[in-house]
C-alpha cells in the first residue's frame, strides 16, 4: 500500500488530512482528531478529477468512538490526478472545503507493443506502436534500451495515436532490452507529482538494416586458352584491397582511373527492342592492337541496364535460352566484383554475394568485413544477375542484410558480353542510362529460336561528359589560391583541365590559358593550388572534364568562377608628427609593380590608440590627439579583401591643458577650470605663493582626473602662481600657468557688504560664462566644434558630472550639466520660443558618430539582415556572434553594446528581428547569457509590421536553428506583458524574462500623464536586472528611438538617486557614440527631460518624508 499523509494549505490549522492509496487504486480517506470541530456536525469528502465529481459522507462515530470510520473510494482512472477535499458543515450552513490533498494514481502497464522498420529509412529508423488500457492516462513514455553495452533512456511525449518514429539509430546495430514505461505527471501549486507504471512485457530487441556497400563495380575478363583447365572453385578468391589500389585499373595494358557510382543511385533500364550489345570502352585508344591473351570489359554499377524477361506468347523467351547450336564454344569468363565498405556509421560483419543465371541461383558466397573483392569463373551462356549486400549478425538480434539493389544484369553469348538483351522484331532502339563521358561499342545480334547470328560491325559512340559542380576559390595569399570542386558521381573522363583568364599587362591582352591538367581520380572532391598570381588582380578560373575519345570531348565552359586576389601588405617607411598632424609615408611592392590595371581601390590608414582614428584616403596625413600611444597600420584594399602592413608604434607626448581659468576665489580657496587637449590619464596641480615668507608651507601637488578642482588651504589676501600639468603614459606635458589671488578675510562683514560681494560675484560669473561662450564659438569655427564643455553648472565639490571615457573612435563629446535644484527653471528656459534651445542642442547631437565605420553592415551578405539602410551598427561596438563556420557575415547581427550606469556592456541595443534573423537573435541571447529582453513595440501597429513574432505562439517548444525556445508563462497587464522563456541548446538551458511594453504611441512619445507608467515599467525592469547577470537586450523596430529613450531613463533613474546634478546632453552624446541615432527625435529628447523633472520631484518628496520621520523620532 502507498500511504500518503499529505497536507496542503489550511485556513486555520495545519493538521494532516490522511489519504492512503492502495495498489488496486482504492483510496482510504480518514479523519484526524484535529479535524473534528465543535461548530461542524457534517463531515464529507469531495473527490474531483473525473468527468463527474463524487461526494462521500462520513458516518457519525459509534458510541465510545471519537472519529468516524474511514471512507473508501475506488478510482476509475489510472494515471489521473485527483483532488480530495475535506468538507465541513452543519445543519444550518452549507459545507465548505477546509483542506485539499492531490493524489496521482499509478498508470497501468501497456497492453501491447509492436516494432517495425521505418520504411523510408530502415537503416536508421524504427516505428514503435503501443496500445494502452482504457481509462489509462499518461503524459510521457520512458523508453530504455541497450545499444551494445551502452544504456540509453528517453522520455518521449510525441506518441500520436500511440505511434512514434525513432530516426537516430545506427544502421546494422543490435538494440536489446527495449522496454516501455508510462509516466503520469501533474503540477499542483508549483510542485510536480510523478507516477510510473510497472514494466510487465518481455524485453524487446531489434536490429536495423545495415547500409549497402559503396561503389560496387563489375569486370568481365575473357580467359583465352584457359577455359577447360580452370575450375570455378579454384578461380574464386577474395583478398583485402587498399583504398589507393581501388582507384587504378588496368584494361588492355592502359593505366586509367575508373569512376564508380554509389550503389544507392542505381538506375534500372528495361527495354523491349532487338538485342543490342553495348560495351563501354574505358580506355581503348584508336589504332591500338586488339588484345590477344585477355579481353576486358568493365561495368560500373548503375551503368548496365537490367534485363527484363518477357514470357509473352510468341516471344523468344518462351524457351530456355540455351542454344544447342552455337557459332563458337563459350570461352571461360572471369567475373571480378569489387566494392567499398558501407557509408559509416554502420555495424556489419561481412558481405553476401549472389549470382543468378536465368533466374536460378548458381552461387552464393559470404566474405568477412575486411574483404572487398570477389572472383569466380563463368562457363555457361545465359542471362546473369549479380548483386552484393552487407551482412550484420553480431549480438542477440536476428541477422539482417542491406536492402537488395538492382545489381548487374548481363547476357553471356558464345562470343561477346551483352549489356542489354531484348527480344522483339524491331530494327531500332533507344538505349538510355548511359554514363556521361564514356565511350561505347555497340553491336547487334539476330536470334532465331536457340540460334544466335554473328555480331554486326561495331559502332563507336562517345558520350559528352557533364561539368564539375560547386567550383569555389579559397584565398591563401596575395599570389596563391586553392580551387576546389566536385564531380558528378556518374561520369567517366580522363582528366581535368584548369584554365585561367586575366589581363596580361605585358601583352595588353586577355585570353584563356591552360594552367594545369589533373588526371581523373575516384575521389568526388578535387582541389588544386594555383600560385604565381598577381596581387590585387581580377581572375577567371575554369575547370573542364576531358574524355578518352579521339578526338576527346570536353565540358563545360560554364564551370567558371571569378576572384580578385588580395593586395600585398604595404610597408611603412617613415612617420613624422608636427602641430597635431601625423605624416606617414609607405611603399607598396617593388619598383616594377604596376597598379594601373589592378583592382586596388584605396589605402586605409589606421592609428589605434585610446582615441583611435581610421581614414580611407590617398594622402598620408592624419590629425591625432596628443598624449596617446598609437598602433599605426596601412591597409591596401580591394573590393573583396585587404592586406595590412606590419604595425608601427608611435608615442605622442601629452599637451598642456587649454583655456585655464580661475573662479569663485575666497579667502582660503580657489576653483581652477580647464579643457582637455588629447588623451590624459590625470592632472597635477601645484599652487605656490608669489612671495615666499617663513609662514608659507610647501604644498603637495594635487592629482585629479577631472577638468575642475578646488584648491583649498590658501592664505587670505595672497597671490599664487598655479600650474596644471597633463600626464599620460608616464609622460608629462609642459605646464599651463595662471596667477590667482585670495580675498581679504573680513572679521565682521555687514549685510550690505555681503550683498555687494554677492552681486559682484554673480556679475563676474556671468561675464565669465559669456566669455566662455564666445571662446567656444571661436573654438568651434577653428577646430570643427571638436570639444566643448558648458561649465555653467557643476557640483559644489568641484567635480564635473561625467568623467569622459577614452574609448577608441569617440572624438567628439558634448555635455551640459545642470543642478537638479535648478532643473525646473532650466526646462522652462529651454522651452521658450517653441523650444528653440532644445532644437539647438539636438542639432549638435546629429554630428556625433558620423566618422565611425560600419563596414561589416555594408557587406553584400549582411545587407539583407538590416531592416533600414541608414541604421547600421558601428564596427567597434557591434555584437559579434560566435559561429562554427567561418563564413563571411556569419558573425553579424544589427546590434551594439551600449554602456550603462554599472558596466560598459550593460545594454545591447538592436533592431527588431526579421524572419530571416530570428535564429541569429536567439543565438545572440544565448551566447551573451542575457536573461532580460525588453521589447518596446507591438509586432503590428496601425497595420504595419514593426517586429517579427520571434517567440512561440503557444507553450509548445519551437526550434529556432539549433536553439529550442519554450514559453513557460505569460502575464498580461493593461500596459505591458511579461513572458518567461526557457532556451535549450544541447545540454544547456537558460531562463529569459521578456518584458513587452505595448502602450508607447506610434510616431510619438507618451503623454505627460503616462510618464508615471513608463517610469514604473523602467523600475520593474531594473529590479529584475539587479538579480541577473549578462547584458539587457533592448529592441524596437530600428533599435534607436524608443530603445535609446528607455536606456537613458534607466541610467538617469540610477544617477539621480546618488547625485544632485544631471547631464542629459552628455548622456545622449555618449550613447550616440556607440550606436547611430540613439534617441532618434527631438520629441523623445524633450520627453526625457520631462521624465527627469518628475524623478527629481519624487526624490525631493522622499527626502522630505525621511526628514519629517527623523525629526519626530528625535523629539520623542
């Protein structure tokens, strides 16, 4: 008996309500002492789960007993989850459920199991058909079996009408101990109940059909003068044949290679014409002497049509075809069979050879698995059938052979070998299924009953070969490539001829020239290395197949491929740096290198440093920021490839700070302010008094990475000489000087003096701001608005709001820090005159990132993967996929890493997946280990497709490439939907949360009233992000507008919690330097400012509430 003292949730007490499940599926339901209550007089049990609900009533306990007798319930269904509820009531009120216990009954074993071959592929497939008892419920079937000594277990749920197919077994393998066990599952309160049936059937066994042998070929050799002296048992022999030996045959003393066709490509030919005799002459040059000792004819499997018997009245086949009168006695014939092992993986023990004459078996032989040849002697005329099968017999399973093929059918007469034997009184016939490229000798015989006439004069027929397939070029170096191709399986030819076509600058001509000739081999794939090519040159390559005939036939001129070789690597000869410009000179090739007809398009000069620069140019000058170490390379580029010079390392000394100013001088401190020029690790600030006295102390230098610093501890009414030095890579710049003076310390300042000083300070600050604005305008005109800092607002501690990063390829930076206490007035000022100042700021953002490259997105193979042609990912920040195949474009997806508040790779901004890129999307999520996906659109808005529906529609798992996605749950709310996915790849699983915000209006931004909703959604996502690792994937139709707005709100929400200032312009500028057009419209830019204002107001409310609570606690 299975005893289940189960208890679930109880409204008041936790005493167990006991249910005992018997082996015969009876349930014993009993009460506990704690179940008896004074306010209840009626105790019953409600059993649900079956189509009809059952109610059982406990009888009143007998005298002297406190509990009633247990109840008994017979379960009608096996493998079903029953819900057992204890009901309490009294005479005046209805019964109510106080406890509920789930009980999963045990499924019954299977009634019957049937196994059969999977007819489309019996080598690897087997069909299982099971029959379950009535009222037996199961969710999965546990299938276990032994593959040799290796046990396997599988939980299978795809049994449609009790039938399923395995297609992954190995051919010729014996599978034993096959058993089936039913599994029932039920999920209750996030817990899973599982019950297994017994296994009562005898273990089953099954052997799959082995794969057939490959490249079976037949050769018939006429033994001149040996017929009477050779016994068939003596001539029959078997031996191992190495692979190399099978690629060469000797026929009539001529060395040759014979192409062999796989056995599974057999073509059956049936004819009803006059007896024709076709005989392929694989290598018999015109004019060669006829053989005297031995005459050989070779047939490749599927080249010899099958002979079809006819037993119609009046047909010559009414009589046994053994002529009593023959023109000549039949000479002994040596039959030679050769084959290759079956296609792996396949288990086999040997091969069976079957030879039939006139429908009767004349010989059957079995050889071991290491033997791939068989010889026997034929001495009687007639129609023969020959075929070879693979045998698998090891293990406890029944021995099986590979499926019988059509094999070979031929006719032996007294003089020649007959390939096609038909018996009708006609004078013409069509012979099909001939081998392309072969040469055939055709002769005709006339039969009259048992008599056969002499052969006609032979006619030689040449069949044109087919061309090669899949001609591909693989580059090795600027002057060498590898050409690879495949030949058709069924073809006969003598050699390959490789030809090249290119422009010869010496002769000023272009023509096809033969580069190489390659003898035919048995290999399906052939390749050749082509050297001595010109770098950056256009070539056409052509491979043709040539036959043995005289004249030989060739095919085909259409088998061509074009290719542009890679350029040579340039050599940097000299490097000079002056006035911020780098002058580079390089050489290419030697003195005789001619570029006038090459495919050289341009030179690419790259300086890789903290602020790297790349230019496609024909002149060798480059403006570089000072203070960095650059890895200098020059690339020669064609339309398909490039070659890069050896790197040249150059270190530029740092430059002194520019525009050094002093402000807010007091009697003991002064604030210094400057702009960065180039790359700087930190700044060193030293202030010394102009007049040194005995009280003056030697001050330690200040070190800071910011552009503003407050120097404190100064003497009042004293002039100081302050120097600021830039330091980068352990090198220091020349100092920048400024003289500052502290104010006089007043012991008892009056209110009027303080007011006057305040007004004067304000006027000075306004004048300084105006001066900086004029300086900025002049600086933008001279330097292309490369760098500008608005110092109108900064923190009291002297630090600028953003520590500008030195990531490569980010030359231009914008910033506009604003104190949060002034943010309301700031927005009102920016919104004046139709938000003219907002428009000015947003126009400045449009120039960010214009000089950044996106070459990967411009590749022809990647263009169809872009939703828009003007939203392309930058090369330096794009997300690269990991692929097992090194194909061009296999690592590309339209996505970029975006820095966040906590990590430089905290976000991934990408376009909405297309139908052809949904597999790449899930691959990126799995490889980047992203557990959060934020989708900011619906799949369709206003009847327009915004994003592909890249996840399953139901809870059934769906395969996207090699990754399986299963939707575990889906929760809807009025403004967003949250889904839980489980990704599976091989043995790896990963859970992913999918947040889909569906209320963002199309072609606009949320209203002011909806700001609360979007900020709540941002906060919900951030709470989940803090519990996971890996970047957050954001996606919209283009991946820049709503995506940039959401990322900006997430970063600002975290920033405002810890700071008293904000810089929306600097934040958007930083995002745009990693992905094009982040925060796409001015309307979205203004919307972010409105959200920041609401964040600040909420922070003030929280701070005020905290202060009130603290004050009340202090008073108490």
